[in-house]
C-alpha cells in the first residue's frame, strides 16, 4: 500500500496560533489522568499523615504508570482527510469514499474514533456510525465507505470528525473536523430516440434534411442543367428522353438547434431515487439529459434555459464537450421557491432562433408556464411541451377537503391542456424512447405547409 499524498492539517500550526493570539492546546488531559493524579495524591497525603507506608506503596503503581505513559508526549495534532470519487458517477452507480487519519507524531494513537456525515442520497455502508481504529506512529489508517449514489445532484461526504486518545488514554486530542467533500452524481439518461425529421434546420451541414436545395442525399426532383452544376449530377435517362441535359436536384443536409426549456417554478411528487418514484425535477432533469444526448450525438446544437426567477442559460454548442457541460449544468437545477416573477423578457421570441426546436419540460402546474408556451407558439417558434408531472402526484393530506380540491385542480389542469392544444401547442407526456415522435411529425408537417401572406 502506497503512502497517501500530504494532508491538510486540521489544526493550525503553533506559528499561526501565535500570530493570531492565544489558542487552546491541542492535547488535553483526560478524566483517567485526573483520577490517577487525584488518587495518587490522596494516598500519599493519607500515608504521610497517618504514617502508613502501605498507603504510599499502594499509590506508587498509579504514579509510575502515569509517568511511564507520559514519558513521550504528543507534539502535533492528527490530520484528517476525506476522499471521494471524482469520476463520472451516474445514478445507481458505485461510490468509493474514505476517511483517512494520519499520525505525524512519534507516538502511537491508542484509539481514534471517526464519524462522518453524508448526504441521504449517498447510501454508504456504515457511514451512520462511529469507527474505532488505531494508528501507528508516522503512519495512517483509512476507513473505507463504499456505497451507491441513489439520485442525481451535488452531494456531500462529510463533514468528518475524529477524536484521538494517546499515552495509554491519559491524553486526548480536541476534536478534529474537516469540511465535506463534494460528489457529483449525473442523471441517468433514459433511452430516447426521435426518428422524425426536425421541423427546421438552419446550419450549414448536418444530418437533417432541410427544405432548401443543396448538396445532400435526399432527392428533390429533376431540373434542366444550369451553369455550375456538377457533371456527376446529370440524370442520363431523363436527358436521353428529352434530348436536353437534366440534373438531379437534392435537398441540403443541415444541422438543427434544440432549446431545452426547463420549468422550475414548482416541484411536485416525492423523489424516491433512481429506483423509486420520480418527482417533477427528477423527470425534468433525466428527460433533458436524454434529449440532449440524442441530438448532440446527431451533430445538432443544443442549448438549455430555466424558466424561473434566476433564468439560467447555457449557450448552444455541439459535441461531447457540450454534452458534459449539459450534465454539469443540470446538477444545479433547483425548484424556484422564491416569490419573484420569472424574467419574461429573457424568454421572448427575440431570444429564440426562428429555426430552433423548443422543447419545454413543464409540469404545467403554474399558469405562467401555460402563458409562456402560448406566447412561443404565437411568435412562430416550433414548440413542443413535455408533461413532467408524475402520475398520481397529489398534495399531502391536510384536511377532509384535500381530495376534493385535488380533483378540482386536475380538472382545471385538463382544461389548460385542452386550451394549449387549441392554440397549436403539442403536449406529450414523457415516456422515454419515442416520446416526441408523434408531436415532431405534426410540427414538421406544419413547418412544411405553405404559409399564407
């Protein structure tokens, strides 16, 4: 086993303490030392006062034991460190964490009691109980805390504390505490695939068929030869039949821009982790990760935004680097619990490309989200709404009227969904693979239809 890298001292050195003023000693006497001194002194006083040598001899072992135990005093504080995985951890994956205690002194640590606090979403084995270990002089001992990550997000391993006893239990170190170590757990990307064509493509190259003629693989028709046409495009069968040169016309292949708009105005449902029930934020984050992964793998540009008071945004980009940035961005998604109104100007039509596909992930609980969806559609943006409200979500039972109020709320929500569809907003419930195929087909059909002037 190799030695660990240098650890940060949990207690400032003596020089720093002197500069900052008086600091309490690191090592303090224990109750055992106090009882030893008290008992030895009492026996000596009684032996001298009563003239009894046996009492003096009875207290001698206690004095000799304390002197032997304290012949070598500790001079420095123990060092404590938390280690945790920094690799790509996904929900349900294994987490390797440990707490390392290092003894920089020349004496052994007879007993070290270590205890760690962890996030409830990190199921680390025996992390909820103290560990008792011993550390040799100029050595170190690690307490392994293997486990699993049950939910996406930024979680903490720690803070951790250690209490050390040395010199036969006669001296104890004041508690050494180190701050928590963060662990990033990325959302599980549910299988997702959209086989339908994009409603619009605006880039120069890509995998989507556009409505513009150009160099591509989709045949658009046959037309007479014109200056600048390539010879390999000549359609000889049509040319021989008409006795004039004709070329095959194709549609250009272009990339598309996808904007994932996350409604964070409220949270509903109870999160049960990766293998339990999903709350609104769980469904929203996992669906956003899956959709972004799908379109980024096809070479499209993907951007993200939050619909809330913070109005966080992630600029559009392509490639694996953007995918990792998307996952990092999703770790900070939180429900907006403030009373501030969403920054409406940040979600105006002027901030959304006219050729972008806007996928709005929303539970449609807040009426402001429905107004935002209607505004995007009325501005001519290609918009798809994904319903992220978990099935059976209901407020906690507060009175006998709660079930009736929940039914009335669900009826009102169905009316909102109906009005959105009347305004041309396609709404689909997230169901993994193929969730958006039907609505993308309708959006693409509307995009290709001629528009009145």
